[in-house]
């Protein structure tokens, strides 16, 4: 079955970094797009780009490419974006797939869903860097890419880009709660993902906001796209298929 | 070691549907029985058959076949049944094995152990169908057999039978709490089983009611009997052995 | 990369019982030590040996062997010991690795971190045995080594030694909370470890006391050192590497 996937990256990432995953999905016969959201592109202004801009850039991508029956996957911060895109252009989307991703209620920001010490950390870094947040390396190595060796952790850290803090502060706008949206919904939970502490977890805390949804799990960290892109592609296919 | 297993199906299922699992256990040298409980047999009256009838039908089976040293496994709703059978004929049973199954206290019904929205859904369906409940396909596909592809989800849905709602409403009667029963006890938890939401989980919420018990886990949904019967047979053997 | 590991056993165990794990780590090029703590050696007085003695015996081992850049792993009760050793000789340690191990706060005993029924059980056994606790076999078989067959469960039970209850009662002394210690920290969680009930779990309840830490998980019981030493060695290396 040849399906259409759009893979939406998380904070600090770009669409290009999802390409190794995309290749495995293409090998299985699917069409895969990996756009980069406004805010994470080379020239974007990290001071002013907000959540609305990121959402608009993805809506624009779907419309420009005239994509239909899309299996729309969002990773981490990308969940904030795909949720609102689904609210705005539901007719283009067949199924939402959240991969350890935020599932907002109307009026919630990403910062409302993470531990307070992360908010304080990000706000402090952004204040010193014209609104751009970079993730400190020790957090990356221990809590985000815990399943990599040091060489891979360091190499991939070099691929990240400064992220506009405004997208963490801006509130999601949803005309319909996700649980009430009449779309297929899946949640991929990487079992060793500690980007959020397991005392304040992705699943089931955020996943169950989807109402009826399909759970797919596999071993791996928050950065399985780097540590085992084939395993992630397999999980995406099990989550995205009808 | 050639052991005797009795595999008790869940709601909407029959003993015949456990046969693929039984075959793998027989290949390992065991004797395996897969009876169908009263309430799920072709001619059974779905309006009047209750939990007591289901329990009596299993007691009758064990006695008619004169089974001893039984490793008695119950799946899901089957946990309501094996718990009471163990209370009534403990001398025939060597070990109870719960596979994502309900573990009642005296006086509790299955409906006391599931989310309220399931009770409302089942009651509504039963009211419109002479007391028989059929599980809506979207719930089956997303929350029960989330690890299948669409073809397998559809095929297996066709094998289910309408279930008497009275067995969900009737209260379990136990003279001794399961934690105090002097029998071996094991709990098999399929890690992606979302038939109960993970915020109101099978394990450890229900499993720990067994007192001292052996935990066995494996990947899979609530319907691993269909999606990977060999993996389930392996888990049953690890749970059921001395 | 050739690293130096010190593997610290849990209650009832000795260093010798970690040797099968150590061999797999040595096969990967590492230097591995498996000392036996005071309290678990043949001649040790189970009435009087306490937590301070166990800690002192490990500090002494590190100093006598003049070990540096140590990846110091503690299993279960061993977590009480390595935590205090890290507080006393931090300059010798590169990373702490907890394998389903206790992570105390200053002033807490092991008994403060386990279910009350375990404390009552251990105190009763110790009172009848001159301060020495032996774990009852049914608990060992069902809750500690649930992934073994009966033959392995029985054989390994025979290898255990009576443990001084005083080490469970004595309070840990830490000048700095572990979360504030400037050392690498990892937590290995065996997913089917029910030595602590999953309603009062090792992870994240105790692991998150480490502050920023690296989570490594694998399938297995509390006694993976006996049921699959190679899998444990692999987890230790993923937890212990930089």
C-alpha cells in the first residue's frame, strides 16, 4: 500500500534530519515529505517567529504541494504544530501520528506541558540569546539521546539549530479538542524517552488526550531518528497505516 | 515437562479462537484444553446468561474431564471466571495465570473495573440488542488489536460473537481474597494492551491484587492470540511453569 | 574503549556471583572488579555489620587497588553503598550506575524505601536468626527471579548468603544530595523487576532522585545477572560509557 507521509520534526531539528527515516519508508513504497517549519530554517528570525508562523508554514506546504490523505506525523514540539494544522485543514489529513509529541488543549503552550525547571532553563537561555534556545549538551546526551554512544551524541548535537523560544510560549488554538476530531490518531511512544521525565510522561498523560487512539511502542530514546531510523520507520508505518 | 493447561477466552471470543495458541503449547509437550464458556456458545441466551453460569460451565468442564494440577489461564473477562473457579475447586488447580485479565475482589463486577465510558457504551448497546453487546469496530481496531494490520483486524473482528452484558454487571463471589489463596499465581502483561487505558491499567493496578505473583511481560496488544500466537504461547509457558 | 568497572552486588549476593557478567564486559575490553562487601563475606558477623562497614569496605577496596575513573555500578542494596562511597571518594569515580538499586537521601535507610510488609518480614526473620535475614524461597522465585525456570531459581537460591539486617536499618549519610553530585549518573531498569512492586517502583520513583541521569532499560527480572548475564553486561556498558 503506497501511502503519503509528512514527517514534522521537533524543536532544534530540521526536515532534512528526518531523511534517513524517510528513506526507509520510501523503500516500503510510500511517498514521504520532510518539510522544515518556519523558525528552524537558516534565515528565520528566532526573536519573532512564533507558533502561528510554524503552523502556517506547514499548512502552506500541504496546500502548495496539494497533499491529500496525509499521514501527518509530528515529533515532540511538532505535536503542537500538527494538532493545529489538523484543526485548520482536516480534509487533507487521514491520520495524525504523534511520536513522543505534545498534545495540547486549546489555550495551552508547550511550556505548560513540561517540568518548570525546563521552562526556567529555556527562558534564561533565550534571554541571553535574542530569543533563541539551544539545548545544553549534557541534557542532550543524557536525557534526549541516551541510547547513543558518545560519538553519535556529539555528531548529532552539531546538526541542531537554535530554536525560537516564542514557539514554546505561544498558546495553541484549537476550535475542536483533539479527542473530538474525526481523524485517525496514533501515538508512538519510545520506551526510554526521558526528554520528559517518566514521572510526568508523554504516555499516557498526553496520548490519552487524543480520545480513541492507537498505541505503538518500541525501544529507544527521544532521538530514535538518529539512533535507529529503520526501527522508527517501522513504528511510523504501524502507526500510520489504516 | 508435560503440563496441563486450560485456556479461558475473554468476552466476544470462544475457546476455538485460542487453538492457534494451544497448538504452540502442544508442540512443547503440554496438554491443552480450550473450552468455551456459557454465554459465548452458539445457542446461549445472551439476555439471561450471567457470570454464575459462565463460572459453572468451567467448573463443570474441569470436573467432567477430571482435570488436575491445572494451569488455568484466563484472558480479560476470563479473569472474572477463573478467579471464582479457583475459589470453588481449588484442589484441581496448580497455578492461576491472568493474561491482561480482571482480578476481582468479592462483590465486584467487571464493570466496576473499567472506565465509566465503557460501561455507558456497553449498556447502551445491550439495551438495543436484547442484552447482547458487540464491540464497535473502531475500538477493536485501535484499542484492542492495535498491533495488527487492517486486514487482520477486519478478519478477526468477523470471528467475534455477541457477548451477554449480564456477565459484565454480575458481581464476583469469592470466599477468600485471591491474595490469600494458596495457589501459584502469574500475571501476563502485554505491554501495548490499551483495552484498558494505561492511566487505569491492568498492571500493576489489578495484578497486585494477587498478592505474591509472578510477572511475565511481552510486546503486544490485547489480542496477541491473533497477532502472534507463538509469542503468547511462550509467555504462557513462562507464566505457567513451576 | 577500555574502561574500569566495579560491580557491587546486592543483598544476599557476593562479588563472585557477578563474575559471569564481568566476563562479558572483559570480553569487550574492559577491566572489571567484583568485590564482596563487608557483611556478605564468609566470616562476617551478621549481628554487628552495618551499612557503615559495607561502605568502608568498598572505599578501602578502591583505595587499596588505587582505582580511578571508575564506572561504579551498584545493584539493589548496592545502591545504598555506592551512593555513600561516591560522597566519600568522588575523585575516584567517573560515573555511578544504578541497576534497580536504591537511591537514598541523607538520613534514609533501605527500609525507608521498601513496602512495610517487607520490613516486617525481614525484622521477624532477623530476630529469629541473630540479625541475619534470608529471603524466603517463594519470594525469590516469584518476585526476584521471575524470568528463570524452576531449576535455575533453585540452583541460584542455593548460592545466596544470609544478609545482615542492620544494613537495612542503618541510615545513609550523604554530605551532598546525589542530584547535586557532579558525576555521570545512569540508571538501568530491568522492566520485569518486581522485587519492588510496580506500584512503588524503582524507576522513576528512585531513579529521578539522581537529577540529570541516563536511563537504560532491558527486559528481565531483578536477577538478570543469573538469567541473562550477557544482556546485563550490554546494559551496563550502555549505561557506563561516556
